[in-house]
C-alpha cells in the first residue's frame, strides 16, 4: 500500500441488506444472530454492530433496507483477511438466498 493508506488508521465496513419480500421474521433474526456469532468470531474484527433501520423520519435518511451491519477493523489488512475468512464465506453461503440486494460502503477514518 502506498502512503500508509489503511495501515493503523482503522477501516469501517458497512453492509446494507434488502431482503426478499416475505422473508419470515425468524429467518431475519437468524441473519442477525449469524452476523454476531459467525462474523463476530473472525479474528480481525475489532467491533461489530448489526441491526434494523432506526426509522428516523428525515428526507436524507434511507430506511428502505432491512438489516445493516457495521464492522470495524484495525486496518485494511484486517478487512482483507475478513473477506477471505472461512466464517465470512460460510455466512454468505448460509444467508444469500434471502437477499434481494446488498450494498457495501467501506471507509478509512480520518
């Protein structure tokens, strides 16, 4: 990496899931718990938050997604490790059948 980008400055991985119409509530809860247990067990994860839209009523807020995941890493290398980790791959295999759309935003904090 050049200029130290992502080295020791942190790395934030934000994932938004839109689920297929009619996905049962217990299956949504399974997805949320799988985020916590399976993804949260990856060694490079420093912190992980998962939840549903807050329903904030403002024009600039997008509440159209069903579940959101925010994962914090120490650096880009931690994120890259996470992407290839067995638990991450298994998470995708176990849950992709209920996803209509997935949107990811990655950010390096200043």
